[in-house]
């Protein structure tokens, strides 16, 4: 997992270099669609929802669905729709069922998958990162987000719908990743706290709700701890009640109107006595609210500014590092899907993904 986290700048450079032509082809498919469905499972489902925010901001009628839900409950795919299937392995049961439904409807599709994937049905296929040796996927998530963002940028350039130039942001992303990864040591005290407390809540707004959920998934997969990702409002509508003083909380502070609600969230977590990590960009200072009695200052991980609808590519890095570092401290294996435990191996073998 640690090696994969640090390969991400290289993976992004490879995707940018290889997939320019495919991005233009995929953008043409999306431009001609009535509606664009973004489909995935697990980490790929988080990528689908992040991309829904980006594509809708660029004027596309985009909707994210899980592969299981799309295959079993619809909505019915029409000929004039387009489906983007995100599946790193390219061989999962319900992802392939969705592709069969697309084929039967005569609709167009785009595949986003890993290198050496068997995926073959989509009209355009992006091959992003190498197949990961760790079951706690990291570089496949950001590699897939890069491919999906390149398609969005190609569409925006084609239609003139981008509110600001986005391609330079994507082209500088590998260097941005390198600068963030050099500061991984900042996460060590937070990981120590999490390893001791054993419970984590992550929270964000807009597209970074998925960063919170992805971070929770990474911690569960790698450290076997209780972790949950919330949007700000649902955290305040019941998500706080199971927490105790000393529990760890990660707050992804957005560079938008939702930052005001982040203040309420941080104040509530301070009053609770949580150990808080703030993640936000260096262009939008965040004033930590004062409480009585005074609370210890939160830890802060500052990121280079990236427009909000592209920011999940960067905000996920500190939570990946947190998951990996916590697993190291606890002595758990982040790469095995817990199959090195005979009980979990039996469980894993009892169903097909």
C-alpha cells in the first residue's frame, strides 16, 4: 500500500501522456448523450460520485449509480444514454452486467479500468494504473479520477463550458502530489491517536464527502478499525452521538460556502473532546472556533489550492497516508483483505465479487 501511494505521481503522468486521444473520443460520446450514468462499486463508486459533481459543473446531465443498483434496479438504459463504467479489475460481476445492459440497449459506453484489465465491451477504454498488489486500492482511485477528469476537460474545451481553465491544473497534478507526499510525517501523530482510540469519523462537503467515505473505507480495509464518512449536515444530525472524547476526527474544509458549516462541525468536535485533523488548502485560511473551556488546537494538513471539483484527487492523499500509517502502527496487513486470517479467508471465499 505504501509503495502504491508513492507511485501515484508516476501513474498520473502516464495517464496524462497516454490517454489524450481517448479523452477526446470519450468527450464526443458524452456530448451526444441524453444522460451520462457513472457506475462503479466501492472505491470506484466514490470515483463515480466525485465525477458526477465535476461533470454537472461542466453542463453534463450526469448521475452516479452503484453497479449493483444499476444492474438490478435501473434506471433503464436508453439508446441515447451513455454509461461510464469504472472498474479497476474490469472483471466484477455487476459491472459486467451493466455493460451487457448497455450493449442490449444499443447505447454508447466508456470504460475506465486498470492496465491488463480484461474489459472489452465499451466503445472507448481508458487503462489507468497498474493492477495493485495491495487490496487497499490507492493509485487506481487517483489514476481513474485523472482519466475521468481528462474526459471532463476535453468536453468543456469542446463545448466552452468550463468556468476556468482546468487542463493546466491536471497537468500540474503529478507535481502537486509529489509536494503533498513529502509532508507525510505530519500525519504520524494523528495515526498514533487513531491507533490508540480505535474509532474515526471523517466529514466533508460536496465532492469531498466521497473523500471522507473513501478515507473511512481505506482505514477499515487496512487497519480493521471502526471508521465512518459523513457529509457535514448528517454528522450534525446524529453522526456525533456515538462518538466519545479522544476519538479521532478528520474534517475536510471546503473552499466554498460550506466552509461556514465546517466551523459548526469543528466547534462540536472540540466540545466533544475529539482529536481533530483539519485538511484544507493554503489559499483559504480556516479560523478554528474558540470554545470554553479551551480545546487543544487541531492538527492541520495544508494542501496546494486546487479548484473544488478537482480537489478530491488531492484531499484523498492525507487520508490514504493516515490509513497506511495507522496499519503500520497497529501491525495489521493493509494488503491482504484480511485473507491471512483463516476466518476472513473463508468469508472472502464464500462469495464472488
